[in-house]
C-alpha cells in the first residue's frame, strides 16, 4: 500500500518536472523570438529551414543572401518621387457653384482645393518663346494630317498663351537650347475659342528648340504645371 | 509492256519538265531610260510590242522607274507625272500629276528654292494605292480607283529615293534618318537617326524582310525593320558606290565602285574585294550568274568567279549605259549608241537585241531600268 503511494508521488513529481520544463521551454522560445523580432531570420525560422528545406531551397536561399549582400554594398540610392505635372484647370467655372452652395460632384471640390494650393511662385515668364505661327507649325509637324484635317475642317488656327521657361532636358541626341511650357487653343472666326477641338490636340505643351536647328520650335509633352491661362481663354471654349 | 510503261513515264516526265521551263521563261522585257521613253519587247523574237514616248523632255531628263502588276505598268516621271499603261498595249489608262499638298502651307517647310521633282520613284503599287515621295518632303498614298489622297506625311527634307514597304510599314530614307509610317493611316510609327558621319541618300534595299542601306561613305548596314543592327561593313577604297548597283544573293552582298566588294550576308565579313578598273570608267551594274557575278562597267563587261577572280571580259564597242539585266540566261544592256545588246553568260556571243532606243544626250545621270516577266 505504501509502495503504491510512493509510486503515485514519483509519477506526479515527474509530470510536474516535465510540465514545468515544457512551460519553461515555451517561455524561453517566446523570449528568444521576442528578442529577435526585428531580425529576418529568427531561431524558429532557422529551425523550420533545417526541417523543411530541400537542396534547391538552400541554393535559392544562398543566392538571395548573396544578392542582398551585393545590394547593401552599393552606394546609397535614393528613390525620388517626382510628381507628374498637372493640366491647368479653369476653377472659375466652379466659383459661383461654390458661392451658391450648389451641388458639386464628389471629388471636384477636393481637386479645386488641391489645384489652388499649387505653387507657381518659381515660374518665370520666358523671353525666348514661339509665336502663334511657330506654335501652330510645331503642332502640325508633330501630328501631321490628324491636326491639319481638324484645322482645315474648322478653318481654325492656333494661338499660344503665356510661355513659362521650363528646365532644359538632357536626353540622348540633340541638345536643347530653349524650352517653354504654354497653353494653346484653336480659334476660328465663327465660334471663337475652340479649345483643343478634339484629340489628339491638347491645350498645354512644351515647345523646344535644339542646337542643330536653333530657329525652329518643336513640340513636346508638357513638363511642368502652369496656371490656367485666363487671358488666352478669356472667351471660354 | 513494262518497257512501254517506263518509256511512257520518261516521255511524260520530260514533257512536264519542258513545260515547266517554258512557264518560267520570261516573255516580255520592259525598259525605260533617262530619256523616260518606255518600251516593251517580246524577248523571243526581239520585236517591239509598244513604245510610250517621253514628254516634257526638258524636265524629264533623269530615269524614273516603274512597277509592273497583273495588268498595268505604272511609271513615275521626274516632273511629277505618274502614268499607268496597259502593259499589253502600252495604252495610257490612268494618270495624275503630283503637286504640293493643300496642307503644305501649314507646315511652312522651306522648299522655296527646291524644284518640285519625283526622284527615283517606282512608284509602289500596294492594295490599289500608289505610294511615293517627292522633293518637297511629302510621302503620299493615293487611291488609284478614286485618285483621292489617302494620306500625306510631310518632312522638312528633300527625298531622293523611293519608299519601301515592309509588312504594314512604309519606310523612307530621309538623308539623316529613316522614318517608318503606318501604311493605312500615314501616321509616323517610329524614326531613327543615321550616324552623323554616314548619311544615306541611296535607296534602301529590302531583302527577306530586312533592310540594307549604303551610306555616302560606303558603310553597308544590315538591320531589321525595328532598326536592330544585324551587322555593318565599312568599305574602303571605292567610288561611285550606290544601292542602284548593289546585288544581294542568298549568301552574299556585292557592292562597290572601282573596287567590287563581296560581303558574307550572314556575318557581314568581307569575302573578297576585286579592283575592276583604275580610272576613267564606272561600275554600272552587278548581276547574278551561276558561279559568281557578272559586272557591267561603262567600257566592258566582266565575269567574276566565287573568289572574285575575273575570269572573262568583253570590251564594248559603244559605252554601256544603265543596268545589266538577266533574263532567260542572257544579259541585256543598253549602250550610248541607242542599241540594246544581249550576251550569253560566257560573254562569248553578243547580239543586237534592238536598235533605236531613245537616248537623251542631255541626260544628267546614265541609267536605265528594266524588268522582265
């Protein structure tokens, strides 16, 4: 009877030791995991690697490590986020609606406020700029019959507004000697301001002169945001 | 019975071969010269089938080419005329006179001091449209059925050579650059600049869908329509090199002037070069032959073997003028005496093919254009 009691007590003791050891191990593992929480390779991760990785997995792993090490030895590279230039917007069309608290489509107010916050203080009016004819020729030469047919159909011509000096771009090929950003619009006698008439004609472009042909303006996509040209577009399209 | 069957089979097969050869034999030779008359000859009996006389001779004093299709021969003239002739009768069936497009003023390119001309145009005839370019920088597609202009692409440069078509692209050499235009819309698809030191005024040559250009300084370039370079070969020591006398075979490209160059077509490596003459002569044309190439210069015809060795010569009584054209195993060439000659591949048997070709004594460039079918 006594020996049975001693046996039970030993089993209890063993269970206690095993239980406490298990709890202790779990606490230690949690503690180590916590200590290595910012590390990519925690001890558990390493354990899982040794248990599950095949030869190929190890080869991939070593390759990745090597590439990471190479990347880390490169000089600091900074990704610069450049905001795309935005088309000018005529906010006056919303002025009365805002005053009268009329319905304004969702997001438009946000756009108008964002537009009003644009900083145009660093823009400079360009001295070297294309005339109306220069601008029209640059546009026609770029789009060819897509635009000539529009101008012929509407008996229209192109006018250019205020020109803002734009930074010269260093691309392969010809060297730029002048670059301006400006709004343009098509006009005819009957209807006045026709805006862009239709695509592909746009209302804002860059005009560029190159070293090899310093008297000719060429068309390019606009490279900076400029204010809406209320003088050019005093008659709304 | 077995013998009779075998004999019958042999006779049938020999008849079939003869018929095939006859089918392949060319029947009609078309010719134009710097004087711009057009001639059609029956190759078998050397008879003139028809002759379209030149006109506006003061202006039409350089050769312009023609395109032959199922029913018509369509010829460009330097004064801007494009005329379609019935290829059997020579009767004029269609004509236009190219002029500056109505939108030219909008582009304001300065062509005030450039005469309006069509230089070296075929013109191309593609799906019922003619495609060509003029000296005022215009590349045009015109519907033959309606004579309506499908599209015009305007350039600031004088265009000296004919456009070429590869798939749905019209490719045009513009001296300093090459432009690719969509054949249906006339919209520019792409353009590339040639090397500044290697301007190309020669016609580009299309072979197997790829492009050969030859610069003024003898850089032979081979590239894909996307302008991916396959190879370049820079030739030295030559003169008068032009794509008008280039020959492209399955294995090699032959070009040059006083020296003829043979370049491996696949690798762009020199196979051989042979001096054809020292001075007071001119390479006119290079033509295929079975075991080498046949070359015409102003003063003589030369046969070169596969290694570039001159193996036969034929001195000419009258100076040659224009291309050397191979048809039905004979070579045809025009001389300054107004005679078309034919000669065999061994340069042994020269014969008068036709006397009385109109040679304009005032022509600026010695050239002819021939096509046989």
